[in-house]
C-alpha cells in the first residue's frame, strides 16, 4: 500500500521532528508498504532566504536587514550553526519525500500526492490555529474522498482552540476512519467532540533500539564523561536551574555538553562554561546514548532516553508553553517515572535508580498496542 505521511519535516535543528517522521516511515516500510513524507510547509523559511540567490531572496534579506536588523542577525547566526548539523544530508539519505513541495492548500489540491492512505502525525500537527486556511492540510482536507485518512500520535500542543469548541474539531476530523493521539489531554478533547480516539506512542518508540544503533555506529563518542543538555524553548539558564547542574557536574567530574534546538522559539547560546555541539542527527543520538546523564525540556529527548536506558531528568516548561508538558507527563505517569521530573533539585532525582526491566515491560505492551492500532487501520 502507498502511504503519504503529513507531518512537520522541514526543521534544520529540531532532532525530534525529523526522527519522528523517519521512524514512522521506516516502520511502515518494514511492513512492506511504500511510505513517503508529503513536503507541505506553510511558508518559506529563513534557510531558503539565506541559501537562495534569487532576486526574491536578495530583496527579502535586504528588507529584513534594514527593518529587523537584530532579528536578522540572530537568524543568520542560527542558520550558519544549523549548517553544521547536516540535517539535509540525513533527510536525503534516510527519508523518502514527495517529489513536489507544497506551500498552500491550493497547491496540494492541484497536484495531489497519490496514495492509498494518508496519515497525519506525529508531532504537534494540530497545535496551530485550525481556522487558518494554511492549517487545512493537517486535517487531510485534500485529495480523493476514497483515500483512507487516519491520524497517528497527533498532538494538539498548546492549542486551546478546541477547548470550548468541540464541534469544530468534530467537523475537521469527520473524514477520518481512525484517530489516535499521543497525550491524554488530546484524547479528552477528541472524546469531548464525540470522536472515537486511541492513545498511542510516538513513532520513535515503534522502532527497536537495534534500529537506531547503525546510525550511532559511525560517530566517535566523547572520551570524557559528560552531562548532556538538550535544550529546547529555554531562554534563561535558570529555567533549568543551570547553576545546580554546574555544581552537580563539578561534583561528578563531568563535562557539560549542550545541544540547543528551536521549538516554539528560536534558540540562543545562553549556557556559560558549556561545550556546544551543533551535531548531526547521528551525533545527537550518540550524545544521548553515551551520556552519564541527560537533562532536557524535550519530549523526544526523553523518548530516546527511554529507548537507550539512559538516566535522565525532564525539566517541564513554564508559562505559555506549559501545556505541552502533558505529552511527556502522560507517558512518564504510565511508566511510573514521574520521579524523573525536576521539582526541587537534581540530586534528589539522580539519587533514584530506574528499574529498566519494569519500564520495558510496560512500554512493550504500549508498543504492541500502538502497532495493533496501525494493523487495524490496514497498515
């Protein structure tokens, strides 16, 4: 069966975004399907502006430089650092994409990606304003009505649009044969709208540890023990109590290695006395795999710690981004690992061991249930 996957894919620095698409495609292909990612994105991004030599790009760069100089310089620095990560190389070598690149719903309608099934998800595909025409594709409002439509581990993120308007969600998803989400808040939203919904795991957990090891094999690990910080949506070091981390690292004799990424906001280098690593996707996996401890605000950072049996501390986001914590909290609660969530201090978390046999026993059951959902959908 030919399956078109619609998800976020164009990031040049968000490792989880790329790996969740990679994992879902790889798993579906392992079942004998022909799966590909549909290259839809609502707008042209900064990398297009900095890379292109077209008259449009030159004009846009000049306008941004003159009118928004500070933001322009920040984005330019980020772009240059992101080139070190080599995401484009990974995508070209490891992921199959649609030949066409789409920027509007109309372009999708004019040149519909041919498939027997469309899957939307994972990631926060339903996390933006659903009334925007540019968001219609994430509700699979294109193509033939005869094509099967399902969601896999779709997430609402911080979106509050459906809280008081369940009828809107019901209308948007009326063409779906099956719906699955990856957090309990999303499940409750769908149930409030009268929809039959299943909770499933993020696709990165559908693959085995052995499926990721070949990606790590070619990376030379660090020679010294280190604490690894995967920083997403952190604008101030004390958001993750960085002074505590420096003290812990000094006590343990660890280096402090940081990889920052963009999530809701664009990252900046804000951690002093740290080694910054703008690593490849393979290097990021290796950094987690070999770390003495991983500290992260990232959902996918936590998922790969679970996959690699790596001691970790999850730091919840605060303020307007806090709603996104549920995607992590849902799973850690089911795995009885809420003691890995930072509350008062790091040593309190690190002093508690993880019973990986118990974690794997529960996780394997959820993995089987998630795979069963896809089987029931015809995958």
